């Protein structure tokens, strides 16, 4: 039998730097570069999609690619933004409102198309024009079963009569999104007493959903915002 004692395992060293340290440097660099790379890739993808979609509709005389030996990325996106802004400016005057009003009535009365048009119009009005109400509160609801809590977003207050229930029943329309994609999910109606409102900004709630629960808000809402929110959406105590 050999009396030799086992030698301790020593991490390999490359040019005076140990392997664990190199691994730590790699993951640190990955955390820094990956978000930037993803952002750049997504931006270039959007720009390229707009260029491929819009440029074929632009006369060659107005396209810089006709006169330059190289392509200018983003020209299609700039043209689309300018066209959208021009449409908004035209809709702001009397003649524009009349023309777009007739266009709106035509689409609303067209079979098949009217449902898609009304739904998409309502969504965009809610998100961008301020005529609707966007998510303003993050809450917790017992879903999909009793004792299991899911992060949700309050869409609006609802009376039970609006959804075929008893009149005067105070409820919330809540949206539970899937993770990591918050654009898909489930909408259902809950009694206000069964909803636990969180002192959390909507942006922080979305971060929690997208990160699969790994990212929590750094700090709660300011006290004055929390008080205003509680007054606005919290249910009244039952007598």
C-alpha cells in the first residue's frame, strides 16, 4: 500500500490568471454585452422590416439609395414616421376630421372588417391617445387555484351588471399575463374584495413577468402616490 497523501487540486492558471477568475470575467462581460447586443439586434431588425415594407412604395426619385453607392438604413422608418405625423396633422383640422370621419364610418359598416377595425382602434386609443385607461395598478389574485397567487394588472372597475351578474357587485377586470411574453395572457373578472393591490409600479410588474420572477422592484411607490392609488381603486369596506 502506498503511504502517499493525495495532493490538493489546484485550479489551472493561464498567464497568471486562474480559471475561476476568467470564468467570472466572462460572465461579467456577458451581463454587460448581451443586453446591448440584443437591443442593437432588435433595433436593426425593426429598421430593416420597415425599410423592406415602406421603400417599395417610395418613388425612386425620393430615395437616397438611387443617388448613393450604398444603402441608408432607416430611411423607410423615417418616411413612415413622417407619413404618420402628417396624417395626424391632417386629422387635426376640420377638413381632415370630416374625411377621416367618413373613412371611419365606412370601415365600421363593412362586414368582417368592422370587428377587426373596432378592436384595433380601441387598443391604440387606449395605449396612445389617452381616451382610454391603461394599466395603472399591479395586484395579486388567487389564480389558477385557491392558495396560489398570480401577479395581475387591473384593467378597470366593473359593475356586475356589465357582465351578466347582479347589479351593484363591485368587481375588477384583471389581466394575468404569461411569462416571459406579457402580450399574451388571460382576462377575467374578480370581486374587489378578492384582489390584493400592490404598491408597485406597472413597469416593475412587467419586469417581474418578463424576468420570470427574478427581478423585483428596487423600491415601492412614493407614499403620496400609494395613498392616491388606494383611494382610487381600493374597495370600500363592507358594512
